C-alpha cells in the first residue's frame, strides 16, 4: 500500500464531527514500526504507540464523576472491663460525626466530607475489646471512613493494673486511676474509689460526660445522634465493678454495660454497634466485653452506593437522602 505523507505541521479537523480511525490489529500483528507510530491494539482494546524501543500503552485515568456532600457518624469499638476483683470499666469507642451540633468529647460537629463518584473509599467497623483472665480489659478496635478515624475505647483496669487510653478512657480499679480519652472523640475514665464499696471507676463516655459524673462507678453518657432519621445514643462508658457492696453501677446511655457485683448480678457487655464500654468485674464475678462500633453515611438519594463483600451493611431512605449503616467488616465502597 502506498504511503501518503502530510508535509504540514498543522492539521485542522475541527469541522469534522466524526473520529479519526487509527491502524489496528492484535498484539501478534504489531508491525516493527518506528518511533511515533500509533495503533489500536485489538487484543486489549488499548491505544498504543512505538517509542525508540517498544510498543507502549497510553496512560488512562479513571473518569471522574460529580462531587457531592456526605455526612458521617464513625464510632469505634468500646473497651472491655477489667477482670480481677474491683475492676474498672471499659471506655466507650471514640465518636466523630458531622451530623447535628455536637461530636465526641463535647466538641462541635465536624464538617461534612466532599466525595467524588467513581472513587473508592475505605470503611472499617471496629470490634469491641475482649476481657482477659485476671488482666486489664483489651481496647476496642478503630473504626474508619475515608480520612476519618475514631479510636477504640480504652480497657478498664484490673486491681493493681492500669486503665487504657482510647477514644474514651478506661476506668480505674479501686486502687488505680482512670485513663485519658482522645480530644474531640471522648472523655477520660474515672478514678477508682478505695475503701467502702471499693467500686472501680466507670469508663469515659463517648461524648456526653466523663465516667462518675452521675455517681461513683457510673459510666459516662454518650451522645444522641439522629443521622438515621431517629435519635439514637452512641458511646456510653461501662459501669465499674464492686466486690463489697450490693449496688450495681450502670453503664452510660449509649450502650455502656453495667458492672458486676460480687454477690450478683453479673456484669454486662457493651451493646453491639454503639461502641459502648464493657462493665468491670466485681470480686469473683467477671467483667465483660466492649460493644462493636458502627459507621453511618448520609448522602443524596440521587446517588447509588456499591459496597464490597467484606462489609455488612443496609441502606434506607430518609426524605431526600439515603442512609447506609455499616455494622461489621472492612472493605471499599464507591458511589455512582
């Protein structure tokens, strides 16, 4: 076939509404070519060019869809209660939200996130901390949405041990102090109280208040968030354990578990998907695990969410918005 050369360095095709058809063929049909040759590779449906040595693909960026605003609630897993004699309770999981007027630790609500359709974002729901034999409670796991991370609640202290820091701090045993919470996520756990009933301090609440605000050994309250369309409390601290009294110390509003009493009743675990702290042990009655966290997203109902198989989720509609709640797992999500 004859070769026709274009000798001008300017080719104006602006009046043509069609497309330019390149030479095409499979990978096996590639010519030797010279630097600057262009062709469509029909094996992988990609444009390619010849450089000085080899055929190479043109780079392809993913198409960017429109941006939109998303409100979020990200609650981490609550810490477990201490598990030895007069033990402290688990702290609530850290709480961060853009919906409403307040967020964790008494801070103002955060700004909504601007997301891009067609882009992948990570979601992780933190598990609750677990108890260990004659040991401090284990911390809860972090929850994540995109750039937002909430820290797991701190574990409660065993007798003679140390409470754990976290989103909200774990409570101290009767002879130890509570631990600090994380700024803008939760409060500190309360100190233990020596003598008398010897109850451990309640774990710090996710947002409402520090442990012991409602009385010695009580868990701190969490915060009510209406991101789903209904007001729900999240992030309550656990109640401290008690070995020589008879009054069970309650957990805070938002899923905090009550502490154990030596003569009964038993301690209570933090409620699942609230980030509540677990109750502390009392005498020979064991402490309890923290509650798992939750991630909730609220976005315009004109968008559709795609959720990776590693996540457990459900989606509902509230007015002109969709609300997707993630209750377990970790994976990527995207919107279209």
